[in-house]
């Protein structure tokens, strides 16, 4: 066999090996071992045995804070939170309420009901030993905005904290939306 032929066979074989045998680049490669190609995504409210709080929602490591984050002053004190002023008090414009509705619908309505009527009978409440209470109750009507904000921020009992999931400003808008639900609007 002459030299040129040997070399061209070698180049041809190298080409197939190096190209992964896939000449048509518009078709994705065949994935033989798929173990780490697609990692399972955990949904926010899913049970996760591997997480310290058994929830898909991660709590940020202690002592850390995201950039641009202002620490919550009343973290350990529900009574002091009573006086925490709502910077968006009385702002019931269409725009701010839309934000409140959005976050309430995503994060709260599954338990407390779309109208804040409580989770006695809804699909989540049925599975909980302690039913999510109504937010339209006389008790919560009597709370200050700061107290409602406190529970959203810190959680209460079996209800988890939402500080890491709803930005500060939007938490106040959720409070405003809860107020409109209380007025039956
Ligand atoms: C997984 C279900 C669940 C979700 C989601 C949830 N809560 Fe709760 N919430 C509860 C339960 C259960 C309680 C009662 C906890 C307790 O008192 O130990 C509670 C308590 C409260 C209370 C105090 C009520 C009272 O009578 O003491 C407020 C206010 C509240 N939630 C508001 C919210 C808001 C606003 C959201 C959304 C940001 C939210 N919750 C999301 C289950 C939930």
C-alpha cells in the first residue's frame, strides 16, 4: 500500500473518531450514559428528604444575606413587629394590587384560600393537622400590617417563612392585598 493511501485512511478514521461519528451537526448526539445530564428539579413546596427542613424551599445559610438585602429588625420579636410601619400603607392602586394578587396567588392561596377564607376544606388543608386559618378573621383584621408582615417574613408554627421567596416590598403588597380581602373586595 502506498504511503498516501495509508495516510488518507488514517485521516478518515481520525475524522470519524474525533467527530464522535456524528457528521450531521443538526442532530443531537445519542446519549448513552444519561446519569448526570438531567438533574431532577425540586419544586418549591415539594417534600425533600435531603434538606434540613425537609422542604424544597431552601432557607439561606445562617448569618448570610443576599446583596442589597436589609436585615429584618423584628425577627425575634412579634410584639415589636406590631409597630413596624407599612411603607406602602394605603397604596391600593391597580399596579400595586396586581403585585399583591400575584404573590398571594402563588404563595398563600394554596393554603389560606383564594379569598383568604382559610384552608379547612382545600386540598392542602385537608392533609394538614393544623388547618391554615382564615385571614379574613376578626383576629387578623385586628392585627397591624406589621404583624401580618411579620408572619409572612418569619413564618408561624408549621407555616414556613417567605422572606427568601417574596422580596420585602412585595411582602407589603401582599399585606395590602390581604386587607382588601378582609374588606370583601
Ligand atoms: C403550607 C400552607 C401555608 C402557606 C403556603 C401559607 N400559610 Fe399562612 N399559615 C398556615 C398555617 C397552618 C398557619 C397557622 C400556624 C400556627 O398558628 O401555628 C398560618 C398562619 C398564618 C397567619 C396567622 C393567622 C392566625 O390566625 O394566627 C397569617 C397572617 C398567615 N398565615 C398569612 C399567610 C400569607 C400572607 C401567606 C403567603 C405569603 C401564607 N400565610 C402562606 C399555612 C400556610
